[in-house]
């Protein structure tokens, strides 16, 4: 469960320069404003892949069954 939350959090808080110009408060200092849009997009994609794999890990290790799998996929 920790791994799922750990891999979900970073891409959830990253933002684009257009969002940085607004008054929307965000926590992450390592956003697209300081590292560029391409780097931020790459990190979001990589973390999304890790999130998908970590979400399926309980099924792959037989800690969860088909019901969890059907709920985790969507």
C-alpha cells in the first residue's frame, strides 16, 4: 500500500508553467518551471508506469485476488 501511495504522489503534484502562473497552490518545488516541460512529462510517464506496476504487485505476489484486480485496473 505504501508503494502505491508513494508512486501516486509525485505526478499528482507536478504542474506546468501555465498552472504555475496562476494562484493555484502546489507543494512540489521540482515542477516544470525549474526543470522544463519535457523532463516533467518524462517523470510523469515513468511514475505512471511504476504506479501501474505497483498497483498490480499485490496480485502478482498473491496477496490479493481477482476482486482486487478488477477494482485496481480501472
